[in-house]
């Protein structure tokens, strides 16, 4: 046995369970519900899913796949394209599986990320026949040490009938000790989560399982797929500067200090760019309490701006992977990975007073946000954790560019085509045009702020025209709308490839 494998496999009785990826894949049957580790392309199972892809070339079978969030190409591209996935939840981010969802070939359960563990406890998700879990080590006392994400793995491990371990020896051993695995008890019997500071550790360094559940161990050296975020551009930098000025104003008003409150930033290029903007700011001793630690978080640690960062996943570009994992000891005492039902837990978000920054696809003139469905029908990625944070945060902030498709689409519309976050959960909106602070405002008070400060100039007149006519038509109702026209912008887009009104008249 390879010395590195022997060193990482602390529970020696499991050595007999080492098999090939093909042998492990053969354990899974048609119709099985399969849990998989992984959250935003990090810590996900890789070699067994690819063995399932090979198996599908000669055998027809389908499984339901539940994970922490989006996975790398092994599952959300190749396994999906092989026709193996019947149902997928709770989040995805690959064009291949997205297209199969929108064509109806794969059923998709889009859900708040903090809710999945409860669905497993209740038996709504399950019974889970197998969990495929990537680990960096198994300790002598039988704790499974995840790699660079935790996600739903602890709850899957508790309820799965069987477990397949992918022991990935390409991940650094320095990952041992950065995890904080705390799993709440059954509802109605559980105690309050004993955390009053994001820097606290309240659980174990690994996942407790009955060793008898482990049916196979597969050795892997496959790296995580790198993050797909792109560097900040001029507009995302503008948005970051606008938000930083807003925080400065909150300090002057006495609502925040230079340490702000714990920061949560959603997945993606815009949110990452906003965080990057903190590097040259007045803010200091920042704490991140998020679901994903992206490039910007480690840049801010290096810049001395962030003193501690907790999440459920580390998702990095290829350049940052080399920098961070090649020198993980430098960061080990400053980072912590938790189960997603803890990182995204409403109780903790509210208690810790998080500042939440997430991305919108579109929003309307009253502050309702669509973060999942293009034109109301086509799934993009999913709601993810944005709802967990927005509803419970001290500040629920949504960022988006004011336009899309070169200006053919306005990100601000009369009525969103799908509602993920109601106006009640949206405190602040930021685009490259400006900012709208909606706190404490009635619907009709929000309209001028959103249109004048956040809408693209090409669409302001059109938005005002709709609102003024709606105001007149309803006689000043609480939330004025002309129902026959409320979604006409999306109809115009479908018909004429633009939301601009003048094309509709042509």
C-alpha cells in the first residue's frame, strides 16, 4: 500500500475496503437516491461518478443525486450528459445540466440550502442508499475528514445506508483541523446552537460515522475543478466602490464600526469583485461568515483586512488554488469549514448580525428580486443560500448590473417574472448606476430610488411611464400595477429580442 494512503487511513480495519472506482460504482443500482459531497465545485466526488459515466455506456440506469450545492464537471456535466441523473437537488451551476433541466430531461429540486438537512431528517429526501464522500483522511478514531467543503455531508452520512469514500491524497494534510462539524438534533428536541461569535468552534474536526457503513474506499488524486469567476471589470469595481461608500455612511450614522459586522458574499464574479474592493478601504479586522470562501477572501487575509473566515466551502480559481493549498498552514488558523445547515442557519445569521451580499438576475420597481429564472421559466442555477441570508441578515444587499445582453435586457423591470426574494427581504440594491437604500420605505417611496439610482439610463423613461400610468390606473393603490402590462417587457424580449419599447411599436 502507498505510504501516503496508509498514513491517511488511520482506521486500519478499513484497508480491506479499498477497491477500484469501477467496483465502487457497481454497488449503485438503478433508482437509488445518492448523496454526494461537494459544494460549489469543491470537495466533490470525482472518480466514482466518472466510473458511473463509463458504466452508463453499456447499461441504462438512473439515480437521484443530492449534494451540498453545485459540483464540478464529473457530475453536473458528464454524468448528466450520460443520462444517469433522474432528479437533482439542491443547486447546480453547469450549462450541461442546466440545459437538461430546462428541456425537462432532468427534474430539479431548487431549495434553500439551509433546508436540505431538515428534509433528510424528515425522510422527504431519501432513503439515501449511498453517500459518495470525498475525504482527505480518516482518523484512528474513525472521524472522516472532508476535503475543502462540508456541505450536506454530515447529515447524509448520518442517514445514508451505505458510504463510499473517495480518499483524495492530492489534497494537503493541513486540511485536518480546519473543519468544525456540528450537527443539530431532531427538531423539538434540539438545543440552541452554542455559537455567539463566528470565530467559535463548537464541533468535531471530522464526521462521525459507523465504520460498518463504509462499503468501499477508492483512492483519488483528482483536483477540484477551478472556480469560473472572472476578474473585476470597471462596472463591478464601480459597484464595489458604491457599496464601500454606503458602509462608510453607516459608520458615520453610528450603525456600524470599521469592523462592520460579519460579511456574507454569494457565489459569483460580481459578489467576489465587491469583496475585492475592501482591500484598499478604511475597514479592518473583518470577519467573513459566508457559505463560500472565494479568491477575494484570501486576498483580504493576505492584505491584513480579514482576521477570520468561516464557510462551508472553499472555491478558488486555478491561480489561487496553487497559492492557498500550496501554503495552507499560513491560513489554517484563520479559516473554518462548517456544515451548510450551520453556515446558513437563520438562528446564527440573525444572532451574529450578518451583512449579506448576493446577486440578482432581475428586480422590480418595488424591490422584489428574481435570482433563479430567466424570463420566469428557464432555470439559471438556483436560489442557493441567498434566501437563508437575505431574510435573516442585519443588511440584505443585492447587487446586479443594470442591464444584460448588451443593453437588450433591463435588470430592473415593472414586475419580476419570478420572485425568489420578496420586497420584505431586500434592504439595499446596488448596480453600476448607483444605490437604493430601501429600509423603512413604503412601496411607492422605493420606486423613485430604484428607477433614478439603479436603472440604466436607456430604461428610466420607460419605467417612469409604466409607473405613472399604473399609479393613475389604480387610483394610488399600495403597490400600483397594470396587470395587463406588468410582464410585457418579458413578452417584448421574447418577441423582439429586446425590452426596449420602441422596437415593440415598430
